C-alpha cells in the first residue's frame, strides 16, 4: 500500500497589483479583517520567476497564473450551496446506479441465448492467428470485474492529467478542476477535482491504490453500487475539506482522488479487518487492514490538528469516515431501499398511452 497516495498538491498563484508589483500567494491564504497586508519585496526575497521554475521542476503545482478565486469576507452561508449539491449529487448517483443495475440485468437476460449462439459459432468457425485485437480482448477478459470497472476512472484521470500539460487551459483547469471554498465556482469542482492531478507521481500513487483495492471493493458492492459510492465519496470528501477550510480560515485549492480512494480503502478495511496488507516498496512488512486504517486515521487527525499543509487531511478523514459509515450503515439505509426508484423506472419504461 502506497502511503503517498494520500497526498494532495497545493496550487500556487500570483496576484498582479497595478500592473507593476506582484504578490505571491500560496495555496493557503489567511484573511484578517477583510484586508491583506502587501508583501514588501527585498533583495533577499526569491523572485516569483525563480519560485515558478522550481515548482515546475518538481512538477508538484500548476504554473503561476492570475488568481481565479478570492474572497475577502468568507461567509458560512457559502457552504449551503455545496451542501445541497453534495446531497443532490449523491442521491442522483445512487438513483442512477439502481437504474443502471436494472437495465444491465434486463439486457443480460435478453442476450443470454444470443451470446450462447455466438460462442457456438466461434467454436465451429476456424480460428485466425493471434492478431492485436484478439490479444487486447484476451488481456481485457483476464482482468477481474473490479479492474475492468476502475479502468474507466483511471482513463479519465490520465485524460485530465494531459489537459494540465496544455498551457492555454491552465486558467480553466484551476477554476474547474481544483476545489476551493473561496472560489467563485463551488459545486462543479467538488466532483471534477477528484479526477484532477498535476503531478504524475501523485496520480500514479492514487491510481495504483485504486487498482489494488478494485477487486475487493467491487466484489463487496458490485459495479453499479461501487460507482455510486466512488463518485459520492469524491463530493463528500471535498465538502469536508470546504468545512475545514471555512472553519480555520485557511483557504486554498485542492485536487486529487485521495478523498474518494480513502473511502474505498476504509470500506475494504472495515469489512475485512484481518486482511494482510503491505507497503509497495517494503513487501516484507505486513500488517492487518484494520491496523492500517487506524494508522491512517491517526495520521490525518494529527495533521488536521497540527495544521500540516501538504496534505488535505480534512478530505482524507471525510472520505475515510464516509467509507466506514457506508459499509456499516449506509448500505442498508440507501442501497437496500432502492426498490421504489427501480419500480418507478420500470413503470415509466413500460407505460403506454391508452387508446
């Protein structure tokens, strides 16, 4: 298990004042009575261009741009809209998953005999050589159901990662693919930022953990329920980050799938606490999933209390608590009660106007 999967990368921004002077702002900004004291530039201070080049060499943060988010007097009322979005989006995710499962089972029954006939024809028909397409099909069929399920999520993360490499899209990416409660755009980034990584190492670590736990979590929840939980977890963990930033007054952008992945990790560790895990680079050291979950929660709790700024510990804790709650209570409260949604969808599909 890669511990670095929990990292969130903080985006540095530059505020241009009167066209001549520039004030560098880090990912965490402190508001004092609605005013900001300008930074006095001296000879010993590192220039913005030097900081920009260093951050680009590390590949940890997007290029410095004019800020697209600023709020001198943040109000708790701004959290009402993200809260409504969190509840509404999660409800739609689980409702869509229930309908998806209904349609999938119905299509599976209808296509059963057609698939059997196609398999018989393949056996009778002479087989051609191992071409590239056949090799791809064999590889795809060799994957578990969970690995095939998360392949689309990984592809989406890689696509967004490539978009960060386009300089002309940086302003759009910072606006919609990083989450910040002080931003002028609050809701859509709550979901889009969970597919966003600027650092390749950050993305690779997160996707590796997701791939590693995909078989277990999809076996527990099924494909449709897993997708609803994963998408909802991304929004829930981001809302937890919003609340923490609003409470501490430390506003700054966050990005990465760590919050949603923490939900998956916590769900598996809660359901299978005796499972053996190991760190990717230290496979000789093993520990139980229950102990790993306790250690992660303790680490993020300490980071939240002590104000560590490199990780978004609030999002990690929000995701972990959501995963523990869902496999303990949420499955019974939400997924087991999806029957009214399925019946309503079935009635809508089979309804026909009376003549």
